[in-house]
C-alpha cells in the first residue's frame, strides 16, 4: 500500500522494486476473463475507475507499469502518434503522466515522456519531461505513479531502468476518476501509430487512502474508436489472473473499416438436407443387411436341425422283417417265428 505522506525517495525505491518484479511477472501472467462493469466505446483504450457519481470516494493515487512499444512505420510519408499514460481526473480537470511516440513524415520516430496538469497549467500542458530524454526508447520498462500528498498537492513520479523523475504539482480540486490509457489525438487529426500492443501491469488505484488492485475496483473497459464511433482502432483485453494486468492491442490506424461479409443463408424447410439423406440411406442398408444375415442364420440352423433329426431316426430296411406272430407260411401254413423270413417246416419264402 502507498501512503499519502511518503517521501519522494521512498516512493522511487518502491517504484524501482516494482519495476523489476513487474518485468518478471509480465512474462508469466495468463490472460483470462475478469469481472468488468461494462465495456465502452471511447477516444481511448484501456481501463477506467469512475466514481463521479459517488463523490464520497476520492481517487488519491494511481500506479502502473508498461513497456514502451516499438512503432511500426509502413510508409515514410505517414505521420502517426500514440501515447500511454496514467491519468487521475477527467475532461478539463486531470493530472496525467506518460510516454509518447510520434512517427514523422521522414520515417523517424520520437520517443518522449510527458506530464499534464489541467486546469492549473492549461497553456503549457502537455509538458515534455526533458530529464528523461533518451531514456524512454522502444522496449523500455516504465513505472509511474500520481499520488496526492496534501490537500492541494500531488506528486508525479516516473522511473526507468536508468533514471527517475519526480515533481510536485498544485491541483486544488478533488478527483474521482483513474485511468490507464493508450490513445492518440482525440480529434482524429493524426492517425493512431501502429504500436502492436501495450501491456500494463501492477495497475492499482488509491481510493480514500487505500491502494487496491484494478480488478477489485468498479472498472470499465475502454475500446478506442474513431470520431464516427463506428471504426475500432485499438482494443482492450480482459484483466489477467493477477488482477492488475491487461493488454491493449492495435487494430488499425484510421478509418475506413472493412465492411463485414454477409452471413450465409439459412436453409428453409423445402431445401434438401444431405446429412439426413445419408442417415436414411444408412438405415435402409443396415436393415437390409440385418434381414440378409438373419436369413442366413435361419437357413444354417434349419439345416443343422434336420441333420440332427436324421441321425436320431434309424434308416428303413429294404426288406423289412415280418414280426407278426400270426403270419403263416404260404405253402404249409405253419406259424412263422419272429423275424423269420422262411417257414420252419416247408422252407418256403414268405410272400
């Protein structure tokens, strides 16, 4: 937690420690969805804490880290701009500190640091931080904070791996908004520079003296659109599992936006559905195959049954024996013995 009366040296020491730890943490965070009140189309991309309708909640500090993006200049004649900032306040009443990248028509890119204090220094804002000239180039890790240290005094700090900057500002009004932003000029006069992406981490805000992670505050996600509010220029991802990190992705420099392709037509009831034909045909084939197999099985079983019955029934003799005890010989009328074929007395064959 950052307290209101911290000396500048102590604040810079804390920023230095967080600068190192944030560089390690940014390599291991996983992007997952986190609760957000709503997503808004805006002239900036990033996240916002807004207690404008709850005046009892005062924003008294904001903290954040990011890496200065490498600007891509597709054409040397193109002029473009992007800047990343921490901002307390809104509209014409705010304090801001950040970095900017301006691609000139000759193809060079100027990397600078700045701060702003409105309405106290309207004529001078934004102010270039000359102490950080040459220290905020592409790929540089930046740590920054804005902290209220007295009723009308605020401290702004920025630290890089090489050096640091700190300044006290007079700002009398109470502020109720905190923002972590990526943006260009709001009037659209300069296209948004191709920054690829910017990742913020250790995003914390101090509300009524208590420093809290971004995901534990009533946050709003901002998507950068052009002035017509129809063309998305930069998009903001969800807060990561750490609760204080997120990424803003470049989409396009300026309108026009591609027209979405028409969706394929939905099939009507009169249209043939090939999958059902395949299924019906398959059903018929399976049924026919089942009947065929059943017929073969029945034939085999019938043949086996007949064969078994033939084995159990004795074969008939071509000359069956006469077993009747009353049978008489044809010639001599003597009684025929059982199973005899000839008469005992006359030896004549029985007809």
